[in-house]
C-alpha cells in the first residue's frame, strides 16, 4: 500500500512537474507573442498618427484612439484564442497521460483507493452501487474484495477517462478521472499566468 501511495505520489509529482514546465514555456511563448503583436500595433498606430498630424489636430487624436483601441481589441481577441489553444493543448496532454495511466498495473490499486476513500465518508454503508467504465468492470472483484462490502458493479458510459462513481443510498460520490481533470480547469486558468488584462 505504501509503495502504491509512493508510486501515485511520484505520478502526481511527474504530472505536476511536467505541467509546470509546460506552463513556464507557454508563459514565455505567450509573452513573446503578446509583446510582438503590441509592438506591431503601436507601430501601425504611430504611423497613422504621424500622417494625420499634418492635417487636423483634432482628428488625429480621435483616429489614433479609435485605431489603437481596435488594434488592442484585435490583439486581445488573438491572445484569448491563443490562451484557449494553449489550455486545450495542456488538457489534451493531461487526458492522454490519464488514459495511459489506466492501462498500467497501478490502475486497479488506484480504483481500490478511490473506493476506500469514498467509503470513509460513509462508514455505515452496507452496500453500494459502483459505476465504472465498461472496460474497468474487470476490476470489480479486486475492488469488492479490498473494501469487503457488498457492491453492485455497473457500466457507466459517461465515464470516459476512468475512476469510479459510488451510489450509497441517495448520494452519488464521484471520483472519476474525468471530474478530477475538469476540476483542474479553473485552477489552471487562475495559476497558469495566462490571465489577460
């Protein structure tokens, strides 16, 4: 059990390290992209300003302001699209790593730990309905034996990556990899350094 926890901790540390390295690289790339586009927009606006200054001074300020705002809006739009592209890429990579994890020998132990963790919240549970991916139903005996609880196992097509859901009475506890990954989306937006102001 300790080795499994160590393996799981190493796995989480590796994913975290890789995500941090990816984030740092993406921050540098995004900053360079942002600087280049802002520099180009300012240059274009400055050229328009210099041409207009020879004419009417009042129109110069108005046109410059409008042009700059438009360019900044365009750049911001591009930056938002780039940020979404980066986020999608990071989460696609994480999704692939999670899928790869479900194909390792550590995955059944992970499912068992998930089930045990959920059952600590329901110590009086006499039986449970456990929802797994169809391909994970092969681990039913392993999970049932480990938790020593009368469980009914059923396939759930809404679980795409792995993990499990457990229904005890009217309560459904969700410890799927799908939900874990989705919950990281907000954290990523707040901590990735890709906030556009």
